[in-house]
C-alpha cells in the first residue's frame, strides 16, 4: 500500500489552535509576496485531502496569479477589489458538472494503490452507476456544492499552515468568471473565490453565536 507523505519544505506551522482560532478574513495583502506554483500545488494537494461524497472530488481550481489574470478578475470582483489586487493569488473554486467522468479513475486507482479490494470496487460501481444515472440536477448541485465548500475550508486552513491568510468571497460575477478565463461555463459551476497571500493588515475579529444557540442535544 502506498503511504501518504507528510513532509513539506513549505509548511510553516502545525499549531492547530493558532491555525483555526486566529484565522480571519484578510482584505489587504503584501503585493510583493509571491506564492510559487510549486508551493500552491502543495497547498491545493493538501486541501484536496478534504472528504467528498463517494470520494468524487468534484472541485476544480482556477488559480489567478498573473498580473493579467488579476486585472481581468478585478473587473469581475465588485466590492472585493483590494483582496484580488493585493493578494498573491485568488483561487476561483468551481465544481465540475461532468465529474462522473472520473469515477473509473478514482475507483480503479484506489484498487491499484491497495486502498480498496477489487470486489468492493465492483460492488460499489454496480450501485453507483445507476444512482448517478437517476440523480436529479438539484441533488447533484447540492452534493457538489457541499464537497466544494469542504475543500474551500480546508484550503483556507492549509494556507494558514503555510503562513498565509485568505478571504472567501461570494462578491464576484459568477455568471462571467468561467468564460472570462476560457473555461466552459456550462461545465464549471462557480462556488466561491478565495484570496490568498501574506496579510498586510490584520483581519478583524468577529462574533460567533454561542454553541447554546446553534446546538441541540439529543
Ligand atoms: C461564502 C462566503 C462568502 C463571503 N463573501 C465575502 C465577500 O464577498 N467579501 C468579503 O469581504 N468577505 C466575504 N466573506 C467573509 C465573511 O464576511 C467572513 O468569513 C465572516 O464575516 C467571518 O469573519 P472571519 O472570516 O474573519 O472569521 C464571505 C464568507 C463566506 C463563507
């Protein structure tokens, strides 16, 4: 069985409490700080360890890290100008409507790597193919949004472990983003935009509803 590796030349912190409790949505970044594509690949790869329904991993990332890309994005980013202009990169998260195309790869790789016995794969495939053939568009949309939201949260925490800050954003032109960057807008459905970089100005602390308000015990 292939082991997952945990070593990194980039990761800066493994302090879980700091990563989670000190995360703030950061709006202003140091524009001089670049994140190499090698490090960004590692960040995206760690974020992609997020769970997803049937392990289908429907998320797709558009990393906008070039000057031209940022200029194009700024036009679509309504009131979130500072984030997209100063961040090292902005990552547009999409989900892939045609993600089912990867089901054979996902399952057969799991068998090849020794993560899943062949007979379990065969059994699951037998159940899943008719499920996907009959699932409604709304059900699929909801499932994909949940999965893409989980990867987004994980991405923001991985970014913190790498010494960066983020801001999730819904304020951008979701109708135009895919096409503006040459992606098929029917296939790639927008989820959120996340800026990532070194904070130049700290994010504000924010109130959380107490657990007594948000929780029911049974
Ligand atoms: C889906 C989503 C969309 C958001 N959209 C924006 C946005 O467009 N612009 C912005 O400045 N912050 C945006 N935020 C950030 C929230 O305002 C922020 O997460 C919240 O106030 C809590 O603050 P914190 O992230 O610093 O803990 C968004 C957050 C989420 C989860």
